[in-house]
């Protein structure tokens, strides 16, 4: 009876997961449509008319400050064209590389809840993180409002609709480079390059590695700049350094938004952690997509603020996003605590070791690659391993 109840609850959660991801695909489509309208209808005509002749390039480390301005209306226009093309190509690339995987996850058996939640598919990963972040930001905003704290915006925010929307679209690309690549990827790349260089060319270098092999081994460090290289199976130094750098980058990312007011620091820090997780697990393009979705969903509200019917639809979608995000926020809190416990060595009693497959209780998830579909997790049911994706037994 208890097992049946747990299975029913898991199936219900899987259905909610599917509905949440479908909702997020609608959100992704709205954000893409907002981007296209922003650039083609509002932005490019204004840029071609020479209404913007300079744009700041800034850094957030060691503090927020302008490095330089790109000047000239033609140069600024080219810059925003590049930003537009990058965002369009990210959508196109993820459709090609992760689209089928996202569909397979949606069509997977209901018992596949855990593999769905932990999947590295970038569509579903970004969707889950977006929902969790939106829920936290909403709850936090309600709490600070109850204490009489005004939810102010940054001083000097653009009043022109086209310029505000362009800045919302530009920030995900540029800020992810100065926040995640510069503060997480670059230090990890440098440490890895030095470490690999010592191993490849030092006194204790392997004689079996030729010159080409040594060069390729050292150049492999560049993967840390691109991101998407960290998971639970990563070496300890990779996991520890990525964790510390994620915290540091989130602190600086939060401080860079302090012009909104002190109320913005904590929600921006949490958003920074989500973006760092997306960068480390899914790569730079995943963190850009997450940042873009957060910004451009707000931009969609700005775009339709004078259209009551569209505004009502977006308001209803926002409530649905917040409701769905509550479950994902709880999941990521538990997931984070489990990772910390695992890395701190809080495991089974000494000598007990991990459970063997034959000792697992019925319907317990087990890490075993399916030879039929390649899925990485299976269920142990009545003495057999059953793939939680395709359902085949072996």
C-alpha cells in the first residue's frame, strides 16, 4: 500500500513536471517573439536613426565600473546586431542539439521523475532554474513589501521603451561574460592550464605522451572557459573550486545590482547562483539563455503594458510560473544540501559503503546505463533493472 502511494505521488509529480516544462516552452517562445519585435520594430529603426551613439562596457570585479564606451552610432548598431544574432543562434543551436532530448524527456515514463530533474538537457535545466528563481524573487518581494521596504528600480533607468528593451536583451550576453566567464571560467582555466602544463612538461611528465599529445592535453583546459564541465563525478579540485567561484561570482553579481537598493541584493545573489549552476553544468550558452529568459519575460510585460488583454494573459502566466516554481525551488534546496553533505563526507557509516543492487528496496533508483537507449538511471524492480526512460528490463 505504501509503495503504491509513493508511486502515485511520483506519477503526479511527473505530470506536474511535464506541465511546467510545457509552460516554459511557451515562455521561451514569448521571450523570442519579444526579442524579435524589440529589435526589428523598435531597436533597429532607432539605432539607424542615430539615436544611440555610445554604450558602456563595464566590469563587476573588483567593483562595478565602466571600462570604456563604444562610440559612434554605426559601431553601437553593429554591437547590438551581434547581440541579436548571438541570441537567435542560441535558440537555433539548442533546438538542434537539445530539442529531441527535451521531447524524449516529456514523453518518458512517469517513473522517470528523478532523471528528468537531473537531466543535463539545457532546455529543461534552464526551465527548472527559471521557475525556481522566479518563485524566490516573488516570495522575497512580498516579504520585504510587508515590512514597508520600497521595491525601487535603478536610478537612471532608460525611460524610452526601445532602449530599455534593448538593454534587457543585451545584458544576458555581456553580463554572463564578465560575471561567469571572467569570475568562474577564467580562474578554472588558468589553474587547469598550469596544472596540466606541469604534468605534461614537468620532470614527472609521462614519456608515453608525444609532443602533440602534451599540447592537446594542456589545450583541454579551454573547456573551463566554455563551461558545462562540472557534475558530481568531477574531480574534487574542480568541484571545490567551482563551488567557491560560483559563490564569489554571485556576490559580485549581486553587488553590481545594488543600485536597485538593498532589497535587491539577496534575490540577485540567488539568481547569480542559478546562473553559475547553469554555466557550470550546461555551459555559457545555457547561462545566457537563463539570464535572457529572466530579463525578456519582464520585457514582454513592458512591451504590452498598454494592452490590457495581453497584460492579463502574461499576469496569469506569471502566477502559473510562480506556482510551478515553488516545487522546483524546494527541489534545488534539497539538491544543494545533498551535494554539500556528499562532498563533506556525510555518508553511510564507516565500512557500510554504498548499497549493492541486490540489496536495494523495490523501485529504488540506481545508476546503471541502459544498453537500449543510453539512459543513465534505472529502477531496481523485483530483482531486475528497469530503465526509467524506455522501460526495458535487463
